[in-house]
C-alpha cells in the first residue's frame, strides 16, 4: 500500500525520464493518483482535548468520499471520469497537520457560524452591538479567527453512505450570541450525489449562515488551472462589492457583463475583462442571487464541467445565493494530497449561502435564528458525465 509520499517519489522518477512524453507523464500521474490511499494515522490527532479521525463513504458505483471531523470537512471525492477511472475532484491534504498549518484554512470545511463576510466585524441584534474578530482586513470572514473549520466536531457514521457531524458553539464564541447546536449530515447516494443537510438551534437570538467550502477541480488535482471548465449559474443578478468585498448598493443585472453565466461558458472567457468588480475580487468572488421562487425546494443553482475529464457537477440548493470563487488567492504555498501545489486558480468554489453581510442589510434575506426555531438548509452536488 503506497503512501502519498511514495507515490509522489515514484512520479518524480517517472518525470525525470527523457523518453517519456508529457502526455504519458500526465496519464501515469492520473493512474498513480487513483492508487493513493489516505493515511489514517495522519488524521488521528488530539485537538483541544478531542480526537480527530478519517471517515469513508462509498456507494454502489464505487464512488468514494472521505471526511474528517476536524472542521467537518470533505477530504476527497473520487468520481469516475469518461474513461471510467476515478478522479478526485476535491483538492485537499493528506493529514490534519497540513490543514492546521495551511495558509488556506477552509479547504473542504463546514463554514460557520457565519459563512462569508460581515462588514467591519459588527452587527446589531435587538439594539445590542456584537463585535466579531476581524480576520479579513477590516471585516470578519467565515466565522472569525476560529470558525467552524478549526474545531473538532462529534462524528457518528450512520451507515456506509452517510455520516453526521455535530458541534456545540457556545454563547459568545467568536463574538456570536447564543449556545448554537449545529449539525451537518453528508449522504453519498447511489445516483452519485453528495447531499449536505444542515441543522441548528439556539437558546438566544443569533445569526447563522452555514455552507461548505470545498475547492473543486473536476479534472482532478494536478491537472492545471480550472479556467477551461465550463460553468453555468442560474442567476439574473449578483451583488456588487466594494474593495473589501462587502456587498454595496443594490443588486446588478448580469446581462452584458462578465458575470453573465446564464449560458454555459468557460470560466476563462471574461475573467480578465476590464471590470472594476473583477479587479476588486482579483477574479470572481461574488454572490449570485439565484432565480428561485420556492425557498423550501431544491433549486438547480449551477453546473460545472471538467474539460478534460468530462465530469459534470450540478449544484442544487435551498439557499438563495451562491458564492462563485475562482481560486484567485491560491499562491502555490501548500502541497495537496497527490503532491501538486495549490497553484493560482487550480480549483474553484461554488458555496451555497445566504448573502454576505446580511446581518447589516435588512434588504437581504434574513439570517436571524430565534430561540425555539430550527435552522435547516440543504445542498446537493450531483455528478455525471458530459454527453
């Protein structure tokens, strides 16, 4: 059984052989990548007095998903490509230490208590001002200094195709009021769907916005940038942002702008357009307002297609928004589980959510959770092959 490092060493030996073509190298690397087994011991650690571990789900199509309770995060998701070979479409690391020490702490993680940004780390509830940790310039991002991505969740594997993670976020943790009991359940169906169901309750009025921050490359890790991926987002409007990526003003129409993904096109197509919004985000890092009418039903939010693998990912959600992030801040400072670096735009995110800074924007969909109420949210990532 090869470790990641043995696989990487073997790949480097292959790469040094002058008689091997670049195409052969890529094919060999894909083959090696598929044989990689995640080292369980590297995911077994004690953090804040709680043990972490590695958990695996598998369906009858041989799709394999792995998770850790550190951040209730997705570690890998292996999907068959057009040739039938398994391709890991979620980039991530080969052990807990890498997640702890990464310059990008959100790979694959459950995000909370509030996903995305809150302006200047402040919001008001019932006349009281709550102050959050500002970890993104002047703003609070993804729950603050130690959000849900950096805590150990309780884990309960329900069966071979579903797992439940739960966490008690105590009153005033990271500045948020109320003891919040959060739960996320991952289900891997035999239709190649990864279902993510979120639940929460509180003993005091609070705000909440849970999401998952998986970084996807549908061609597989080490396959290059995602700019040639095809993308479609079912949204007529998006939220323009200021230079700190906080929504400003009213929503804008995507029509006639680089933000128009109503029809399928490549991510690369207009990402370098001379547009102030793209300059603020260094690419796409914006909330799309989905064309939904029924908030209780799953809505087809987006579709992405890997140009090399032919793998299709359809996103369905009960959420009103979708954050499209094109990997603009990836800087090749971290090494993924297959040995490649997190190069600029080598992965993308489609995060289902309520809107950024909603606690400060009464015109946005409400993110307040009252005592006695139940928070629920569902998102499905469904995988198939391009026809």
